[in-house]
C-alpha cells in the first residue's frame, strides 16, 4: 500500500484560518448577492459579505460602548474609496492596564481572537458583541490597524498598530494622559483580499444606513459621517429616512413601526438582522393577534403571510444574551420564552393602524385579490350536466333551450315532493327542482368566506351556471328561478332571502323581468263536500268570506306540505293562476336585507308600520307587505310582552300545561300536545327547548320557573345546555302558577284564533309584572331586548305601591341563588385567598365553568375543581388577582324593549304602569263576569223555584200528555221536566242558595279591585315565605 505524504496535513494559525476560511467567521470574500433594505425599499446588493462585516463590527462596537452606559455621546465614522477607515467614540476608554495574562488590555481586546467582555452569560448583557471575533476580523483583513484609547480614570493613553493582516505587532505606546476618554480605531482595509480596488458602492450605502440605525438609538447620541452630523435625533426622524411609517411606538426595550411596502428592518441589540429572526416573528404574531380582535379585520380573514408580505416592519429590541445563526448574525435565534424584555403592543398603536387609510386600502387590495381567486374556483359553467345530488335537473338545461328552463327552489323536501307531483303534469324537460333546507344565507350580510362555504349557495351557483361576472341570463343554464315557499311569514322571509341572494351578488339579474318568479299557493280553501268553492291568498279575505258563508268547510294551507299531490297537479296545470313575475327597484331589497346602518334604521322604522295587504309582485310591494308581516311576526315571537313577560311560544306551553296537563308529562310528549292544542306551526323541537328553559332553576336561569323540572334539565356549569334529551325528562306546572295566574282570570281572557280554531290567550296577565322577575333576552328584526331579572319580593312590594299610588322604588337586578355581588351595573363573582391560593366560590350568572376554566388556562394558571351540580368551587394558582377579578366581573346587559301592540322602549316604572292598567282592567272584567255568572245562576234557580211551585199548585200536571205545551204557555223551560222527582221537594234548599248567591253578589260588588289584588298578592307572598321556611 502506498504511503500518504504528511505534507497533505496542515496546521493553521488562528489568523491564517480566518484568512483561509472566512465564511466560518463572517462571510465570503467573494461577491455575494443578497436582499437588503435600503432607502425605502428592499433591493438586491452584491458585495463581499466579509468586507461589510468588518465595517459593521466596528460600528456595533461603538454602539455597544453607548449601550453599556460608558458615557458615549459621540460617534464619528469616516471611510475613503481606498478603504481607509476611522471610527471614534468619546465613551470611557479601554482600561490601560496589564491583564493577568501579561498583555495590555487594549491589545488583548483588539488583537486577540476570542477575547473581550461578552462571555459572562446570565448577567443581563444587552449588547451586540458575543464571540470575541468581531473587531479582530477588521484587523485581520487590514494591512494596518491602529487602536488609540485614553483611560481617563487611570490617566493613561494606549496606542498600538498591527500590520500585515494582524500578523505583525507594532510597538506599544503607553504614556500618561490628561485628556478625556475616547477610543479611536484606524485601519486600512486590505482590498486585495476581496479582489477589489475600491470599496464597493453598495457597502458604502449600507454603512451609511447602519450609522443612521445607530443614530436613532437615543437623542443623547450624536453620529457623524465623513465629518457631517447625521440629522437624526428621534426614532421618528429615522423612520422618515427608511420607510413611510403609518404608526410607531417606543418602550424602554422595544421600538417598532409599520409602513406599507415590502422588506423589514429588524435589530437585536443594534445588530442588523437582515434575515429577521424570533424578534420579528414575535412582533408579527402579537400584532396579528391584536388585529384579529378587531371585527373589521377579523371578518376579512386575511392570512398572516399575505398581510406581512405587504408591510414594512421596523423593530429595535434589546434582550439579554441573544443568540444568532452565525457570526454574520443575519438572523436572531433567541427562543421567545428566553426574552428578558417582553413585548407589549399598545392598543393605541393598533387603533391608529386600523384607522389609517393606506392600511385600509392595503387590506382591501389583499381581500379583493383573495376573493377573485376564490370566486373563480366557485364559478359555475354553462354545461348540460352538473354534479349536484339534490337537484332534479331539467333535461334541456344548459342547452340552446336554456331560455325556456325554470329552476324551482322549494322550501324543504316536502315542498319538493309537491313540485315533483306538479312535474308529472308539465314534465321535467324545461323544469328543474332543488330543495332549500331551512332559511338560505342572507347574501347581503354574510362574509365572502361564509358565502363560498355555504353548500346551498354553491349548489345554486352550479345549477344556474353563475359566474362572478354574470350580468345577464344569456350564459345561464336556467333563465327563470321560481320560488315555491309556504304561505306563512317564514315562507315570506325565504322568498326574500332568495331574492337577496341575487340582489347582493348578481343585481343586474333582478332587472330582468321574469327571472325571479313566485308561486303563490292558496292560504285557505272553502269546500262544499270535496268541491273547492273558493280559494283565498290572505287570511283577512278568508275570514270575511267565512262569516258570510258559514256552511262551507274551511281548510288552512300555511305549509306546502298540507297540499296533496292532486292539489299540486292542479297548481301546475294552471300555473298562470298561481305564478307571477317579480319586478321593480332592488333598492327595496337592499333596505330590507342590507347590513348598513341606514338599512337597520329602515327595518326598525318598518316594524312600526302595519303590514299592507299586498301580494308582493314588485320588490316594493313585497317589502311593504309580506316582508313587513315577517318583521312583525319575528318581533312578536322574539320580544316578550310587557304584560305577562312571555313570548308566544312560552305562552302556548304554559297554557297547554295549565289546561291539559294534570300530572307529569314527558317534554317530547308535551311538545306534541302544545302543537295540537294551540296550533303551533314552527316545529316541535323549538317547543321542547322552550319548555326546558321554562323549567330550569339553576343560577342565571329563572327567578321563578313556571314549570317543574323532573329530571336533568341542565346546570349552571353549561348554562343549561347540558339538559337531557326531551324524551327523558318530565314536567308539569309549578303550584305557584295558579297564584300568579289565578283561574278566575281564565274566563275573561281574550283568545287567539289560529286557522279558525280557538287557541291560547292573546295575553295572560299575572298579578305581578313577571317580565321584571325573570327578565328576558331576544333578538327580532330591527329590535332586540335584554332585561335583567329582579327579586320577586321587590316586584311584589312595588306592585303594592302601585296599588296604593305610592312612590315607586327603583330595583337592583337580582338573580336567585347568586352568592356574588351586584355593583355598578355588573355581576361580580366571589373568591377568597387561602395559603396563597385563590378559592373561587361563585361565578357571574350565565358564565359557564368550562368557559371560565379555559380563560384561566390561557393565563397559564393552575386550576383544581371541586364542583357539585349546583355549587362552583375552583382553586386557582399562578394568576394575578387583578386578572382573576376581571374574569369574575360581567356587565349586566340592559336593552329595555318589550312588546305592547308594537316594540316599545320600557323601564322598570313603565312596566309596572302598563301591567297595572291591564291588570286593573282584568279585575274589572272579572267582577263583571262573576256578577253576571251569579245573576244567571240566580235566575236559573228562580225559574226552578217557580216551576216547583206551579207543580205543587197543580198548574202543571207531570202526567198530562200535553205538559210540554202547558210549560210553554206558562213560560217555563221545557228542560225543567227532566228535573229529578226528589228535587221537587227542595224548595227551601233552593231558597237558601238564592240568599247565598245574593250575598256573594253583594260581596263581589262591595269588594274593590285593590282589595282583590292585594288579597292575591298576600296569597302569593304566603306561598313564597312557606317555601323559604321549608327550604331552611
């Protein structure tokens, strides 16, 4: 085997290793192209990295002298084309004293590799120096390098020059000196090592910018460049030279700014990190999180990288013991959790950014670009075949006969079956069907993301072949859209939502007559046997006809599912009688469904008007007629009555329980009973939820639960959402219901008429204003309400004051079972501190324990739980008390609106007054009804007495075959002949009963309404106090 020569192996000195392998220490000596930020833009520059590095190290060295607090106020820098560099700072000089290793300290610092004062990690070192190489590299790549420093504290001056790339040491000159401190470095760059004859212009430009970077550190620091002072005193002065700043902020350890553009300026301890690093990502994450808390930003869902690619970020930060990717220090690698000085972006900074017009324009630009790309993906095509499973496509859709094709949009699958029955008449050559599930998305209010992700919208776009650029029907698969919805208010709303779909995104299509068509099926039919005598499209006309034609049988068709297939075939056989085209100005749709403030005001004003009896053949007539009826019904359903504090669904449930439930009933069965008894049209699932909520008695639910919870009806831990399924739980009326709603009231209630049937009372008038006891929340159309609950005894006392015409006392909100405090219109939970641990024993009402725990975890708290089904108990550690107090505080919502003929503003006093007037009138009706009932009973008994007397006097012979004729002659009711024989001897009893009735009539007449009312209030209080005693 051949021997390997030992000449192949080399041992290099430290200096020769730097010269031979410069990339290990500070970069190549050959030209490299890289992106740097310079004078308002990010540009590609080509130069030897090591050449820039040795200059930057000299600058950072001077900046470190300032950061260490060594009295530096001036830094002077000059450079010639031939590479002669001078840098001087007037800070405290390097100690002119021999080190323990025998070297003069200045010589060791400037001419010995791996020497310096930056090796004591953990001491809070916030400077750019780190490895002890920086300034020595400048000496190694110079033909001569001179250090001149004055140590005023020792009264000494040190001067020394190294030549030949720091290989040859010059004579040390150490002598006494009385001058002020300074350190000056002069060196001649060895340009030959970089294969250049003059310093490259990009390096000169970058060095000038680096001096500006350093000048921005503090107003106390003056920086001169080639004999001229840089006019930079503040951070904002600096920003103007580099970016077009939108906003900025300064804190002791962070200075940050944002501008529009690409490229960033990031610095860690005054080191320019051209490749950014963890400090950049920290600021970016914090800023993005803050922006995401702004609704106007959040709803655009702009991706992080797309935003920051369009922004200039300027970030200066000082941190202890930073780390970098290499000696070049292009990127900071210090882990974010090791940052000694935390970042806190002020809200004012974010607010200013969000208000800036250029930033708004940038967001719009990014957003629009995202939408264009996404919309292009969603666009439909003019093709014969589509892949939409639920669509029964017209055979000729997407062909040359598309102009004859109509897409039928039905309200649900049952309506689809009716349409399919109709297609058996007209065929599906030119008719297609697609069922809408529930209410379609409002195109005016939804975000683009919601629009694109909505399956129904995507299906309709594909079925019709819509594109974002669609302006007419020429390239659509269908030229007509027929809406087939129920003839109730929800059906009216669905009709409008379909029109809003096109009005919001394809407005030009609405101006084409016949594009939107409506099928208006009969609401009521009059039958004579099986023959249809008349059809009616509104209830008012039907009721008028009904009064004049009582012999007919009437049937209500609020849902399309009520119609039979045979009836569906009749509709389609006579389409011209049931279908009309929509026309008019789409402005009316904008106002009805738009999301701008002016549109919300329009809907609020519309809700105050009586709906007009219009068929809705134009957009204006639709809004003033059917849509306004929906608005009215929506508010009636969502906003509670001032009088009884109930919404219609709650009233239906309560009335059904009062009249039809004598023992506990399953909630699921109750829902069916309510639907049948009160003719409810909105589904049993909503009735189940209503009944469950009426029975809940956990903290934050009801101060008085009107229904009895038998089973798991939910707990405070999930705000009642953890209730068992309706098929597992039971309920019935609470005993207190009869005290709140006395049975004597029932005969004088006014009752609703639903589809020709008597249903529940229009209003139930409790003896106290229940709205104030349980409070209420609801969201209608144009209106919402949030009335807090109050103590029942406070309500009773104020009711008595109203009766006595005494002064009203303002009540504080109260929640049954809540052990916290209520102050400054806020619910405040309860806690105490024990052995350094916070013990939380109460949360604000409606705050879920899981939600509360999640917030604690976000604060990195340690949480232990000890809850029961009714009680809350947390043990919390590692959280600040102020943070805990904030989590335990919840604002009381106060939106005081209720329904009384229309939505009206209310307050505590007005509720008492309105309720009191209604209750007073009801008592008056009760008295009149009671007296009338007693008088009728009195007259009936008188007739019986007279009949018995005539029998005894033989005026009436019960054995006479013509006795009925005699009865008529004597003006007796023939029905009295059915009286049992034994009753004929009870004249005295009847006479006594007459006296009792007269006395009762006298008692009712003499009892004032105030006395009646107070008596029932006393009975209610007696019940409440007995409950309290039994509970104790």
